[in-house]
């Protein structure tokens, strides 16, 4: 007969689970490029604009499914990860002049691929519908041009 673990072990499970979420979040911020973008584009100015909550995007190979808040004004694009996944993900604020958008498809989905002037190796893929909403809210700062 096997001995069951002591009862106090089960009381540590929530701490273990929270620590695991934090660790995975830190790894994703590094692998996907969020950390590099946050260093180049710190969120140091308040953005007062339209916010799209619980959005999805892919940073490199890291997928942010339904945990991204996107705020748009006429000066910049602000990206923030919702709690509890925010560990290692400080908000990012990118001026429109540093954003380059290309429309295309990725795994049979219509997307907008975004690259940044200060971090050209970081690639972010947004669903096309979200790109259209961002462009509309930017008041002409993000222009969608038909692919060649």
C-alpha cells in the first residue's frame, strides 16, 4: 500500500500553480519578443483612446489567445496583457511611425503582420478583423493597403 502525501502538500498546490503560470509567462515574453518590444517601446505616456479587450495575437511563436488588450489613439498603439498573465509583460506603447503593416494569410487565416522600426526581427500577427478595427480607431494613422 502506498502512502498518501501529507495534507499540507495539497495546500501548496495553488502556490505551485501560480508559480507555474508566472514561469510560463516569463518564458513566452522572451521567446515571442514581447520583452524586446517593451525595452524599445516602454509605456511611458498615457494612451486615451479606443480599447479592444480580450484580443488575440501571435508574437513570433508565442500565441496570446484572448488575453491581449489593445488601445488605439491617433498617436500610438498600446498593447497590454491581461492579468494573471501579465508577469514579464509590461505594457508596450508604439508610435504609428514605427509600425509597418503587411496583409496576408497565415495557416489559411487572413492576418495583418506587423513589424517595428526599432525591433525589425519581432513579428506580430493580428487577425485581419482586429487590424481593420485598429485602423479605423487610429483615425488614418494605420493605413491598410491591398496586398500586391
